[in-house]
C-alpha cells in the first residue's frame, strides 16, 4: 500500500471523523440556532418541489441502503442469495440514485438562476452541490461498471469501515479495489468532514418536536401577494417597492 492509499483509506477517514465530531460539538454549543437547512421555500417554491422531492427520496433510499449493508451485512448477503431479489435491490438503488441526481441538478439550476435566492446563497453551497453531484455520478458509474455493489460492499467495505471505527484500520481488501471506488470513499469522507460547516448540518437534528408542538400562527404585516410573487425584488428586510 502506497502513501496515497494510506492517506485516502486511513488518514482522510480519521481526519474527517475528527472534524465532524469537533465541528458538530462546537457549532451546537456556540451557534446552535444555526442548526438549520436555511430553507428558501418562502422565496421560491415551485422549482424547489421538483428538486427537493426527487433528491430527498433518492438520498434517503441510497443512504439507508448503504447503512443497512454496514449494520447487517449478513442479512444483505442472505437477501442477495436469490438472483431475483438481488436484481430488485440493485435496480431499485440505481433508480433512486438517478432520482437523487435529477433532484440535485434541479436544485442547482434553481439556486443559481433565481435572483431572490442570491442573498441566502453562500460559497459552501456550491462546494456541497459539486461534491454531492460528483459522489452521485461516481456511485452510478460504479454501480453500472462493477455490478452487485450491495454484495461486495457487505463483503469488503463493511469490514474495512468497522476496522476504522475500532481504531484498527485494515485496508488489505479495500486497497485492491478500483480507483473509482477509492475516490468514491474519499468523497464520502470529505462530505462528512464539512457537514458541521454547511447547511447539511440540519441532517443531525430531527424535528421530532413538530409532532406535538402547538400550531404555529403566522401574522402577515406585508402584502402576501407581493411577498410570494416571483417578480418582486427581494431584500433581507422586506419586499422592495416597485
């Protein structure tokens, strides 16, 4: 194993996990009111629907699939022992990954073609979009060129990830994987590292209190039609008069 493999498979994961833990603790203790996705739904909603819905359904299925293969690999391998079930799982994952990619592209187009979103857009948003798109495209490419990923993930990557968390990194099997897979792993850890420093931090806070909190009453002091109109120039304080 050369130095680059050591960095990608050992150094980067531990650096990313350290940044994730320390950054999350710092942000929650010092800037807890910024634990938010900074929703822009009130500024533009129609395009958001066609980006947010396919993206969230796609990433939910893909993430849960990876998590399942990590937590219960033997169950996944048992499920995959039947060709029909293996094909169902692989095709479903591929379709949801495409849904995720379509949603991401729509969200990027919306974010950078809607002028009203400029005041609530920062440089980290671009970094996140680029990383997520690269990760999704790489995942689709790997799934197409190296079939039955749910099986070899459970067999090769799960033991590697367990070894990372046990502080006994074992890269003997992973180091033999194609470079596209290694870069996919590296990008995943980079995304983990920057979660506390981006709007992705809202993933760590489940809004369970919404289930039992009282109804929220919204008091409008501005003209609702003017506020919601996409033709109205926007400022951080109030709609500008035209």
